[in-house]
C-alpha cells in the first residue's frame, strides 16, 4: 500500500468503529517522521483499545506491520507507528491538552469526506 492508501484505510477503519473528530494531516513536506498523521478521539479507554486493535488487524490483513505502539496500557493516548503513517487515538481531554493539530498547524489537513462519506 502507498502511504496515502494506508492513511485513507486507517481513517475508514476509525470511522467504521465510531471514532470521533478524525483528522488526516499530511506532514511529509515539513517533517521526516512520517508522511501522514491520523488523529482521532475516543469516548473511553475501552474504545481506544478497540479502535487501535481494529486498525492493527486491518493493516496486518493488508500486509502492513506496526513498527511501534505506545500508551496502550495507559489508555489516554495511544500512538500506532506504521512508518509512513502515525495514528494518534486520544481521550478528549488528552487531545485538547496535547493539541497536535496546533503543533502541526503548518501541515496540510486532508478532507476525508470523500472516502468516509457523512458518517
């Protein structure tokens, strides 16, 4: 899968599992960390784990291995690193506190409505 295909598939998975306020941010022009960030809010630590488990499963089913997972046991913010795509799943309070969208404001936010519809 290309980085864009991976990012779009991850967004679809998060939307299907009722992740909230999903953002797809293209960071490759301003960072060497990855090509994309996917940021999402969950309603509970249980939902965070469910979202992350499903993303990992779908990516593995598509031949993509996770390189690193952080925060899974703590639960307020989980990071999934697939190399070219980094996924951040937050509780609402943690997302507001860390403000990744503000930190990466110079990056390009991708309109996801074309591939997830009106969910």
